[in-house]
């Protein structure tokens, strides 16, 4: 928890401006000014909002950036749990998202305080690159997913093969980790996940995978 970016997540003022001011600009930055990441993000929000009875876990939820979308289409006993270890982020999340289907809990993504096989969807968006030891977080998400459940990740990716400059410099300055192109995909496949789909949007990647039914 020592990088400048990781320290920022503990700042109360930052937690209050994160969702409306910082995240949209940061999202656009992943496509170096283009719209691929923002476009995918919009599609993801619509996907999360589809109708259904689901238990949704949002690992490293921050101020609950996806909470409203994730509960919009929920039916029956469907619910959303956001987990984060930053108290200021969780305070902001609870202030903004007061809804009977939404719960926020404090915890470490490496040791989810949750039962195995209990969620239909587990997301970890814009957070893995802040976590010094990120791959065990995917193991934990896999553990708590029900058979047939889906995992959705948004994180960084090494875009150097596309000739994009400055990725190492950004990583060095912010402490953000840049994942190798196959690193997340290979890890999920090693866990036994199926239908692992990767979409690269510049220096960002979305990965969608399913736990075998
Ligand atoms: C950039 S924010 C992302 C918030 C939200 N998921 C989004 O997409 O906008 C990253 C979040 O990861 C959280 N975080 C970092 N390491 C964590 C860990 N080991 N366990 C739980 N949360 C963590 C930080 O506190 C911060 O709220």
C-alpha cells in the first residue's frame, strides 16, 4: 500500500471526487484520448444492469462506481456486495448508494470474508493494477463464484507491441502495475475458467471468464 496511486485511495477528498471527476478522465486515459475504454465501460454498465436474480460481488469497489448499474436490473433475492479496504472510499459509497439491495463491507481482496460458491458475478474493475500481489485476488474471486458464475476484470495491459509510448514511465511514476498481455488470461485458464475473453482497449484490458458449471 505504498505507491502514490495506492495512497490516494485512502484520501477522503479523493474518494469524494473519484466517481464524477477522476474516473471518467482516467478511463479515457486508458485509450490515450480515444474512446475504446469508455465505450466498453458503457457496454459493461448496460450488461451489469440486465434483468435477473443475481448475487454480485464488486471487489475493490471504491466509492461504488458500479453499484447503481449492478442493482438496476436485479430481481427476487438479487443483491450487490461491494468490498474495499479503504474506509474513506466505503464511507463515500455508503453515503451515495443507500439501497436495500446494496451492502458495502471492508476487507482485503486477498482474503475475501465470503463463502465459497456464493456469487453469480464477481467484478474487479480498475483496481488489480494497484495491488502489489494481484493474481491471488483472482483465485479468491474464483473461489467465491458459483459454478457457472462469471468473473469480469478491468485492468492495465502492456500495449508496447502496439508502439504506444510512455507506459513504463506512467507505471514508474504512479506505481501502477502493467500486466503482460497474456498474464491475466493465462492465470484464469490455469484456474480452469472457461470462455476467457480478453478485449484490449489501448493500455487497458477487459477480461470476462466463466467458472465451469
Ligand atoms: C481506482 S479504485 C477502483 C474503484 C472502482 N472499482 C472503479 O472501478 O471505479 C481502486 C480501489 O481498490 C481498492 N483496493 C486496493 N487494494 C485493495 C485490497 N487489497 N483489498 C481491497 N480493496 C483494495 C482501493 O481502496 C480503491 O478503492
